[in-house]
C-alpha cells in the first residue's frame, strides 16, 4: 500500500533556501529519489511564509519508507536539518476519492 507524507519544515529565519540548496548540493536529494520504492520526493516553498518548506513524499510501501529512513544519507540530512530548521511537522496523508 502506497505511503504518502507531507513534511512541513519551518526554517530558521532566512535559511529556507540554504536548507534545500544544501540537500541538493550534497547529492542527498538525488540519492533519495534513486532509492527503491521512491515514487516522489519534492520540496515546495510557501508563497505566504518565507521560512516554510513543504516536502511531499510518496513511497511504494511502508517497507520502502523504513528502508529510506535507515539510509546513510539520512544521517547527513538530519545534520543539515539541525543547522537550518527550527521545527518539523509530519502528516501521513490518507487519499480519498470522490465523484465530482
């Protein structure tokens, strides 16, 4: 069963772009997207709050998500997060379909 997560990061003032840039520069984003079971891993900047970044993750299964969290590059991501991020909020998304 597919797993969808929305992770909202509140960066330290003025650090939002540096946070994402560091993840890209160190090759972490490329490594994550190449992981088995990764369907999407995309960052979006808020238009209303200059310190907010939304990460949308989609994984083929819970097993793939757990394997992702154990990857060595995730330790590097946590270090970057410590430097640039004040707060993190994770929401597991349940998809519902409606006829319109």
